[in-house]
C-alpha cells in the first residue's frame, strides 16, 4: 500500500503507511537482526523521501535519527549516513550534519562512495561560516571538475569582517543615523537622523513658545524613542547585513554546484 501511494505521489498518506509498517515490524519477534535492520532502514528511507517531497525537513531529520547505522555493508551504510547528513542540512541542523559527515568518512571504507560528500561538505561549511575550510574544499572540487573560476574573488565579499551590532549601536548613540550607515543602510540612516532632528526641533519650538508640557513630554518623549530605538535598530541592521551577505554567497555557491553536477550528468 505505502509503495503504491508513493508511486502515485501521495506523499502524506504514504508516509503514514510507512510509519504503520515500521510499528507493525517492531511488534514482530526478531528472527534475524540483519533482516530486521534492513527492513527498518528501508522503510525509514522511503518515509524520509515522502517527507522531503512534502518539504517537512525537520520531520525528515527526526526520522533519520532512527536509522540503525550498524550496517556492515559499505554501500548501505553510506546511503543511510548520507541521508542523515542531507536531512540535517535541509532542516538547518548544520553542526550535527557536519558531524555525521565526518563520521561517514570515518566508518565507510570505500573512498569511491565518500567522494560524493564533497558537495554537501562545501555547503555545510558555508552555512557554518567556516570560509577558509569551505574555500579549500571548493578549490579541490573546482580542480577536479576543471572549473576555471576566480575563487579568491568568489569568497572575497563573504570573508570581509562582519558588521558589529555593538559598534552600530555605539555609532548611533554618538551621532544619530551613523550606525545605520555603517550597517549598510545609508537611506535609513538619513531617515533616522531626520526623525530625531524633527522630534528635537518640535520640543525646542514648543518650549520656546512656553508650551512646556508639550515641549518636554511630547517632544522629549519622541526624541528619546527615536534615539534609543534608532540605536537598537542599527544593531539589528548590522546583523541583517551579515545574514544577507552570507545568504547571497551560499545561494551563489549552491547554484554553481548544482549547475556543475547537472552538466556532468548530461
């Protein structure tokens, strides 16, 4: 039933039936440990394919934790360990996925299999921000695939010193709007400076005309809100710049790796 549903692309129901089959197997007496492990891993693998098709990657990652990896067959061990690594990458468990990748290299003796880890290794290192290691791994990959690229330039932007949220806030406290400019948002820095100048002018104008209540409470309140809020916002913008820089680089690298692999298959 589950296999039939999978062939019909009914992934949600197929995943339920695979889990049902896993439960039923767990209630049966174990005649052969090897056969039990083979059936369990095969059912889990198919369930994970359904979950990946449904893009429920966190659930796929949780299912992958149930693989029995005490597999004597190198091909099968690599299959399940690689699946665990991939689910970790897709679900954002980058540290755990990289640890699983390292274990795969250690336990799988067939180097022709572990050669296939290079692409996901580069992508994991990128997500972890380990740029020097990623660059070294990509240089080897580029050489093997005869990719004539300026790799130094490819990594130049992302290896720049990250923007400091604390520095962005400090600059905004010293001079309103300067933190946003430092964070890479000059237009928003000008707006922030303008709002604070307006609030200060509003307060001074009303105090000058002896509207002390409005001047002190409304004007000063607005200025204080814009001043401290602008500084906090500058810190957030600095972190956002770092995230965007990293995401842009990683997307570029993913596209490059996928295009290269697709060309190899043609």
